[in-house]
C-alpha cells in the first residue's frame, strides 16, 4: 500500500514537542504529529484523592477532550459530563503516566494533566500520552527548581504509538484516512526500557493473528524509542533555555 504522505510502513509522521505553549500552566506542551495537534498542560494541587490521604504519596490524573473545531464536522463541547470515549482516553493517559511514577517523591500532591485536541488527524490518544509525559517531566523540573520536591518522580521515559492492519499490511502512526480503512487497529504504550504499559487492539473488520500482533508490537517498540528521542531533545532544549 502506498501511503498518501509517502511514508514507509513503520515511519512516523513529523513529530514536534513545543514547550511553554501556555504562559500560566506549571508546564505545557503542544505536540504535533503530522496534522494532529494536542495541547497538554499540567497543574498541581496540594491534595490527593481520599484513598491516598495520610499515605505521603502523590497522584497523577488526566482529562482528555476534543475541542469543537478539531474535526471537519463540529464536535459538541462536553459541558455536563465527558463522553464515554473521552473518559476512556483520560483514564488511559493517567494509567500510562502512573506506570513510570514514583508516587512517594511527589508528597501529598496531585498533578492534573489536561489534554485538549486542537486538530485531529488520527492518533490523538497516543499523541496525548507522549505529549503529557513531556509536560509532566517539565512540571516536575519546575517543582524541583522551586524547592517543592527533591527528586524527579518519573522513573523512565514513556511514549505511545498507534498502528493498524490496512489491506493486510501493518502500518504505524496512522493518519485518519488509514485508521478509517484499517481492518484492525492498535494503540501501544511502552517505556524507554521496552516494557509494555498498555496494548489496545481491536478487530474492526476482520480478526488478526497472534503473529500479526507480535509484529505490530515489535515495530511499535522501535518507533517508541524514536519518539522518546524526540521527547528528550525537547526536554534538553527546555533545560538550556531555563537553566
């Protein structure tokens, strides 16, 4: 299959992490993955959920939303309660971040990560996870500089990538047109050391074999290493600017 943007099957779209995108958040990152754009902003609260009170541990939680102008037909604003899809993705982002989070290093504080999709062209949840990691890392650097915490609570790198089987071929980092045509699609979250955090795989039009799943995972882990390299470059650039 020839992809519309002429990418190889395992080739990522052009990826950028633009830090300090919002002035008033503790940390903010605009992640651009091809035409997909997601703003990830981090705030901190000096409290934790009830089940962690007195445990001297912190918490990370996330909220995800598609803004009304993010797609070619207007998405309704989720004013009363998040849609089921938004709730599911919010939980996915939170779970992913907590997989590399040393809760005791944060104290009884909560990091709140808001992930808002400005423009959607496939892979919004995976872009949100990768962008959220950069935003949380920078937020923790800020807290260390402020003397609020002493150690970095994130234990290692974390990123995510989408995949799918289109016309029998495995493709990574699907744009919307590819995702719509996929017989099966996947979202893979993994750490820098190669440990898997979450695998989401759905047969949309036809079931897939274990061999195909394994092939997707191997390709995804290689791509996640590339994403983490771009994340690190963005963080290093932020450090140079902010000292």
